[in-house]
């Protein structure tokens, strides 16, 4: 049997060892991983650029919407202001004072021997802006709404803080500062503290007047009593003025009718073309009508 001798066995073994070298395989694997990482980085960068482009587009659209919303809000405020003024004008037109009704009431109160020499009226308005006239802190019980999973508790009815505050306010608004206040007012509440253990919340409550205008009307009636004796019919004329249905509605309950001139002795007026020898007692009656307050609410 022939014997075969491989003279290249050592070189082939060395070559096989070099081919199976783990370091070389690790290098190949590392190179592949680096290539994959570069591909992943490229794809990620593309996604980032696409997201940046989409973000920029959304920001542009958001800015356009914001600009449009600012214009819409400005128009809404302008419309609300115009609507408020229209309501105020409508309220004024339906509640305005008519001088013709006053003159008719004076005419209906005519008394024999009373001659009216003049009627003068002062119709003025006094204005006031928003004024916070009372600020206080109130501590009210707070019952948080039931958890979402407690469906049997039913939906919440309004804010629990507002509900608790509405039950507390009547005890405060029945005091003198509110009873004597003739102006409409608004209430604003701001929670400033909570006590979870006691289930209480402290609320800052501010009471402020709304913008208002006060109407003031004062009427001065000058006249002469040519009765017999002179001056006897002045009280009758004043009584008929006070009993008139118009003046019962409009006159102030106190100091609505008062004399600012009423001398005790009669006088004569030789320049009177109707009766130069007649004696009379001059008088001046001041009629103060009820002050009315108008608001835009």
C-alpha cells in the first residue's frame, strides 16, 4: 500500500487557523454592525428632518390660527361692548324721564288764585366706575367629586366650591354694608388654600360695584298766591302736588316737597298788568325726585 505524505500539511493547518481566527471574525462582525448603525443613523436623521419640517409647518399653521383668533377675540370684545351699550341705551330709552308728564301733573294740581311764575328743572347725572368695596376670606366645606369609577354617584352638579360658597354668602350679604348698598355688585371668588384633613377650602371673595350712573332731578316751582287772604291756598297747592299719582311715584318719600321761599307778609306788584293793586304771597316749592341708578348689567 503506498504511503502518501502531504508536505504542505503544516502550511495548510496554519492557513486554516488564520482563516478561523476569532479576531478577524469579530472585525468583520464589527464592520457589519457599524454599517448597520450608520444606516440606522441615516434613517433616524431622515425621520428627524421630516418631523422638523412637520413641526415647522404646524407652527406656521398655529401662528396663523393665533393671529386669526386674536382678530376674532377682538371682534367679540367689540361686539360685546356694542351690545352692552345697546342694552344700556335700550334701558335708558324705556325708563327715561319725560318732562311733559311732570308739566301735566303740575297742571292737574291747579288751584284757584295760584299763579305760577316759572318752573325750572335741574336734570343731572353722577357716574361711578368699578369699585371693590368689600374683600374677605371665607372657609367653606369642600366635598370633592366622586371618582370616575363610582358611576352610581351620578354626574357632578357644578363646582363643589361654588356650591359651598353659595350656601355661605347669604349670612354675609345680609349685613349692613350690603343692605344699605343701592348699587348692583358682582362677586368673584378665588381659592387660596385647602385643608385636606378637614376637607375645607379657603376662598378669597371680592365684591365690586359695576359701572353705574345716578340720575338726579330737582324741580323748582315759583308762584304767587292772590287768594283772600293771600297765602291761604299755598298749602292746598302743595297738598295736591303731593297727592298726584305722578308725584306719588316719582317724589322722594322724605323731603320730596319743601318750601324754599314763603314770606309771611303779602306783597303788591304795581307792575302787574292784570291787577296792579292786588296783594300776593310769593312762594317757591322745591320738588326732589327719586334718584335712579342705571347700570349696563
